[in-house]
C-alpha cells in the first residue's frame, strides 16, 4: 500500500466510499461478513477470516476506515481515510469492478 491516507471532513449520510475491487483483493461486496466497527483505536484484532474493512471510532473526534487484507491479524492492516463521523456501516462502502477514472 503506497497511496497514503485521505482526510474527509464533510462525510454525510448520503456519501459513500467507492472501492475498486481489484485494489482490495477482489472484494465483491462489503457487508457484515467483512466489515466491523470498533470503539477506540484500530488494533488489528483479527476478527475476520478474510479481507476486511474496519471503522475505528476515535472517541468523539471522528474515526478512521482501515483495510486488513487478511482479516485475521497475521498481516498489518492500513488506514484508508480519516472521517469526521463517529460511526460507519458496511452500507457506506460500495464496490466497483470498473475504474471510475
């Protein structure tokens, strides 16, 4: 991973992350099986059996969205973005197989 972390300061209910499947281990959808939300700092806890997206709520100061390629804590996850909200769900992330650019 070399792109860096995005900072989003106006994330709202109508906004979504658009993830290119080929850039995230060919994930085809984000749902309860590969998304979780944690309170506090992301700790690579290995709660998933495969690739996973994790939202970490940082105590009222917004949060961060992470991606863990193996989902099991064996390999390091990385931060995708910081956002100015304290909660996210799987429905906030859409997946595409076609590059938007």
